[in-house]
């Protein structure tokens, strides 16, 4: 079956612009995660959605970052007023339920802020 | 706060060698530990997951061990092949907020030379 998909695969933007990154989880997966992988850094947790529960936003680095998950499926990560330090690979993952043993990752969106 | 460290950061070996990748974590109260593989431009693929009650897991030429008390895990790759070239990441669930968030090491970049 189809895995986690993300779009766009690459995004180049100018400092100060807003960007939207999209994630389509595996069908039926109720949990969705966003991570960020900066150059030379490990993957950092950003935000977690589980069903209709309030999302865990504890990893979002600033109020310029926000995410939505509509209809319990597709998710959009929005970065407002982008800064050069936002340049990174943004990875989305999904899992069938809370506490599932593994998360399935998408290919990521490579964001470059000039 | 859970911290995950991977050593070495990079490793280059000739084809056919057996090798060991190391992972250490600071908080031993983990549910499980996972090893992932990341190929350039692609997402993460889960290789092995070790439950906290287990000491090792094997899949083909891969063997992962876990020593919770010392906060260490190793990934052993037997008879390495050029196709094994990738970045290997280990991850543990964050002790804060349940098992949903993963804390990753920065990875070991492996190059297997033909």
C-alpha cells in the first residue's frame, strides 16, 4: 500500500515569506508526527496529532510554526516569516495508534530559506 | 531530558567487513529502542526495534543489542555490502509525555567501499 507522502519535496523561499508543507499519512493511521532535521543535528520532534485529541505542540521552536490536521488525515505545517535557520528537512511520520511500536516516515520536504 | 549519542559520526569500511555502530542514551527508563536507516533524499526506514524486556533482535545480517542499565545499544552489521551505505539512526521514546515522541541520535554515516 501507499506510504507516507509529503509535498513539496523541495522548497526554496526568501527570508520573511510564509511556507506550507503538506503530509499525507498512511490511510487509517490515527497518529501523525512532524520532525525537523537540520544540518549537523539529529531529528527534532515538532508536533504530534492523535485522533481528535489536542495536539502536543511542545516541540515547536517558536510561534512562527503551526500545524493543522484536517479530518484526521492530511496535515499542514506552516512556517510564517521564514528565517534562514528554518532551513532543514521536515519529516512527517504516522503510526496506527498511540504507543504503536514504530512510526512510518515520509521522504521529507527540504526547505531552503535564502 | 533524554539525550541520545551515536559514535562514530562517520565510518568507512571495505566490503565484507563486520562492523559495530554504537548508541548511548541518558535516561534508561525507555520502552524500546529503534534503529533506522536513512538514505540520501529519502525518509527513514525502521530496521530493528528492541523492546525494553529484550536484549537483542536480529534481522538478516543485522543484530541489535540493548543494555538498559548501562544506557547502550549496538547495531552489528555482518559481511557489509556497498548497499549498506547509508546513515544509521537510533531513537528512543521520550520519557516526557508518553511513548509518542522519539528522541534521535545524530546518526552514523556508513560508507562501504567495493
